[in-house]
């Protein structure tokens, strides 16, 4: 049995997506420009949440699987540390690619106290 497709980034090209956007907190989620979003496959989002739950990481309780979630800059500092931890311990090329996208949005929020991270499962 070949399971390599489970960690190949191209295996998820046809998945539904989940969006992450680091924007000013006064910008409504529906008014966030498309260029401010990064997208990851829903399967990898689910994988990330399950890994977070398995390691009892705080972000897994903050981000809703089915509804929009918003994290402030302080919460993003913890989220950043937890994402970097997952990136270190998990050998999964597909998840690493997704983490890189998420990290770009999280770092933006960490650099701006008035920004929030919006997570939007479609």
C-alpha cells in the first residue's frame, strides 16, 4: 500500500479551502480583500486541528472547525509558537506547505497590535 499521497501537497489541489487573513480589526471579514487571504486545503486544516488537540495546544480550542474565528495579536503570539512546534515535530510536506501559508498571516498579526487573524472555513 502506497500512502505517500497523504503527504504530497498536490494531493489536496481539489479540496475545499480554509482562509486565513491578518487584517486590521475594524475591517469586516466580508470586506477583507481577496489579496489579504491565504488558503489551505480543508483536509490539512483538519489535520492541523487534530494535531493541536493531540498535543493539547491552545489554538485547537480557539479555532472553530465550522465557523469563522478571530484571534487577536496576543493569541497569535501563542499560535505562532504552537505552529512552529508542529512544524518541527511533524514530517509532512503537505502540512509544512500549509503551515508556511498560515505563518505568513500570523506573523503579520504579531507585528501589528491592532490586527487580528481571521480564520474562515468555507
